[in-house]
C-alpha cells in the first residue's frame, strides 16, 4: 500500500493559521453583535429617575411619588417636550434607592417618543411595586448605582441626566461629593427634586452637595402631595434642556460662578418658549 508522505510542517502551520484567523473573525463578529453601544439607538436624552425609598419615606409618601410620575408622563406638556426632541425621543428608567447597599432597577430602560409610548411607560409605572425599604439615606450609593445604568442599556444619548428626588440628606458613610465629581467628569448631569416636608433647608443641601454638571438645577416641593406638579415641571426642563435659574439664597451672591452649576442653553429654544412650564 502506498502511503502518502506527511505534510510538510510549513503547510500544517499555514492551515492552522487560516483556521485560527477564521475563528478570530467569528469571535470578533460575535462580540460586535453584543458589545455595549455597538448597535445603540440614538436618543436625545438618557434619563435615570432615582426615587427615594429610604425609611423616612412611608408607604403613603412612596405611593404619592409613584402616582406623581404616572401623572407626569401623561401630562400634555411633558408629552409635547418629548415630541420636541424629534424622531430620537428619550430613554428613561426608574431606580429606587435607600441606604448604601440598597438600590434596585425598578423599571428598565424604555424608549419614549410620543403620547402612546409615554402612556405605555405610565402604565408600567402604575404596576411597579416598592422593592426596597432602607433604614438610611445614601445619596452616594444612589448616584453610584444610577451612573452604572448608562453603560447597561442599548441607547446612545446626546445628554445623560440623573433625576434624584428625596426628602433627606445623605447620612451614611462618605458623602456624595466624590461621586458627584465622577459623574460630572463622565458628562452626566445630576438634577435634584428636594421634598421639604422634613428638612426645610434640603434644597440648599442639594445645591451645595448633590447636583452637578451642565445645566444642573434643584427644584422643590413642600410635600409629597405636590410632587406630581413638581416632577412634571422638572421633566419638561430636563427633556428640553431649557435654561433654569439657580435657587435664590439669602446673603451675598457667590463670589464666582460654580462650574458644576452651569446654565445650559436651551436645546430646543423655540419649543421651550412655546411651552407653558409654569404648572
């Protein structure tokens, strides 16, 4: 029987090299198919709604927050602001937060671009339960968790915003200053909605220690029953990127502007002028 001589080593190496190249190409294509941002959907705004679920927020107060958000996404002025972003619309998720180790993605990222998609999101909000009840209030933990969510979605926003609402100051471990600085360096804006039912100076605390980034601002509500109106007004401003004045405060003005509290020029100036945002 005639035996075929073994292949020369060079041919073996060439075959192995071709096989390896094909395997690498397949792996690269597979990675591109699932890589974060590889097929990201462009949106005007990626918005994390961070809702206080700490021990200071009782059952009724938490329900008022959620009902306020539901009403806001059904509000004609919020819907008009969303439509003003054009075809891209916005992407929104809901985070509940409490102490340093308790945060939860309560409602995952959702694209909203018109009244129908806003209504769908509102209905999902209505069905979202309270997932955590924490003893302490960790704004640092809330910001850290919210920041991570921007890397865990399929959207590519022109602007990134964390909308943090709460009724108390950070009271656990390291304060939020470092986390705020990290967010600002990543191009994330942090806005605040201070609920003044327990701490009438909370807006000043938010201004000095929580908000940051381009166009950052604080809004206030005296109690949870007025939350719906406040959050709707806040959403309009965040979606449009419209200019807002910093909170007035007693005493002499700041000696120099704070770069973390810049005022953003309205992204949609004509629409901002047309909307009545004095709810």
